[in-house]
């Protein structure tokens, strides 16, 4: 698999994880009180707060891992761009 294809796959999964973390975060913030109400588990759309939190945390960890991998795959480009920014050179920085 070429580096461009690997980057694409990582970016797709990173985007999916970001969307899941964002949606579950909004649901947890908007529809659940902090703590547990008397009388049982809190639910939204038939899913308990515990389950929403589990997916939020799990996909957050997946997203963090993918971000670290993404960072390392683009390390040379980031170094080149940083040098270009501070030295004001016209060097061309390529990802691949």
C-alpha cells in the first residue's frame, strides 16, 4: 500500500472517530445530568449514559492513536514547513 493510500485510510478513520466523539460529547453534555438520578439509569434514544460515555471514551482513544500515527507519518513535512516558516526560504515541502 502506498503512503498516500495509508494517509487516506487513516484520515477516513480519524474523521469517523472525530464525528462519533463530537456527537456523543454533545449528547452527554446536552441530555444527561451530572451524576445518576434517583430511580435508575439515565437514557437517551434508548441508550444509557454509561454506554454513551463508553463509546465517547473508546473513540476518543482511537482518535488519539490515529492522530499520533498521522503526526509521525507527516513528520518530515512538518519539519520542512517549520524550517521554511522560520527561515523564510522558498524550499518546496512535499508529504510523499
